[in-house]
C-alpha cells in the first residue's frame, strides 16, 4: 500500500483526492491545506488526517509519496523538501515558472533516486491518448499539421490565479497542456512565434503560438479571457497524409463541470469514410495517478511523462514569452540539430 500525503485542498487537490480514493493499492493518509475547513473537507472525502502544516506532512515517516497540488510558485520548495526526505513526488503542472526553478527540482529528483512525475493530464486523457496512438501507428501516414485550442473563463478556485508571480497566467497554466501534447508527438520545435494579450493582472492570458517542428507545423491557442458564460472548451485537429483526427470537448461551465461535457473524437479518412475511434471510459486524472503509483511499484520513472520533456516544454514556454515580449520569432533548435533531424527524415 502506497501511503500518500496530499498538499493542497483547492480544486486540483479535490480532483486528485477523488482519484486517489478509487485506487486499491494507495491511500491518502494525510491532507494539508488552508483554510483548515477546506482541507478537512478533502480529508474527510478520503478518510484521512488533516493539518495545515506542509512540513509536517513531508516529514512524516508513514508517508511514501507526496502529491503537490499547491499554487505553482510553491512547487519548488515542497517538491525539493519531499525528495530530499526520500519521498516520491507527483507534482501538478506546471512544474515551475522558470527553468532555473525546474532544474533545482529535477536535480533533487536525480540525487534522491525517487520518482518525480509531473501531472501532465492530457497525456492520459482518453481521447488525446487514442489520437496519439493512431498517429504513432503510422496507418494514416505522416503528421503534417496540428491545431489545438484551450479556452476558458478565468478560474475562480483561488485569488492566486490572478497573480502572475504565483500562476504564470494562461501562458503557463493553460497553454502548457497542448504544448506538452505536441512535444509528445513531434519533439523539439525549431522555432516559436507567439502573439498575445495581457490581462489587467499583467499576465499573458490570451496566447496564440505558431510552432515550426520541421516535419510539421502547429498553431496553439489558450485563453483565460473568455466572458463568464463561456464554457471551458478544447479543440484538437491533427492533419495527416491520409486523414484528419478531430476532437472537441466542451463543458457546461468551467473544467470542474467535466462530468457534464460533450466530447467526441472523429477520424475523417482520405478514402471518404468517417469513423469514431473507440475510446476507453477512463478519467484522465485517475489514469495519471494510477500510472504514478505503478511507477513507484515498479521502481522506474515514467516512460510516458519524461522529465526531459517536462523541461523542454518549459523551455518552449520561456521562448514563447520572449516572442510575446519582442514580437519576433524565437529559434530553439541549433543549425546542427536541424541538419541532424533532416538527415533522419
């Protein structure tokens, strides 16, 4: 039995708690959060102890793994402390708001020998996973182009979302999902070019990024500037040589209302047929947390969420931020990397 300390009792803490309580080989033994009544509510849902002290949870001998569901600006301190005390760590995305901060966490993971996994849930979302497997199978030929969109009203789960020093705004908190998915499909882009709008809070809360992967092109959109009635919406189009994969997801509210969503994955084939690929009835959050537990049991880091790719995505976001501020494209690949990639094609 994997014993878990859950840090955070906001929306994501509650979401993870719902998943943890469905596992047979893991149990949340303590929840830490503020305010106490919120943490107590989450703790009651998983029949665990409750505290307001993060350090107390990290130091406990009866905790094997720490699940970090705190504001992003708090990830580094908690993750590093947990790794240094011999705990495995599941950390909500984004891992950090800078490469320097991420590198300190990754270094602590390397030194500890414990599992560090970032909760990039889109890699486990059943429709995105099904589309990924179809692309990887090669049955539709090469992936030529992609368009992904993730748009929402501003989250109201906590005031910290409005502080760019704590959340990074839509650029870090929302855009990261689709950028990470494209990295899983294509790897490192050659260059990025971002256009965006800052909100009144000073964060980039509408972003549209063009990415050149050499083998294909992509456009990715993210927004926290939609008006309050607007439902949380994601869209994905993957254009291949012999077909088009399209996924649309919309909820009657914000993401916390995902149980009432409209969702469909469609495959439009070049031969004129239209298919609806089979998709497992699995919750993405449950799937990612079960995967984390499986990694602990196996004693091996995740092969689905590579920490090298976690760092690469943050590098891409840093380049997009530079592009947003300068108005110019930013190159990520060196000429040698481009030549090597062209040779392998």
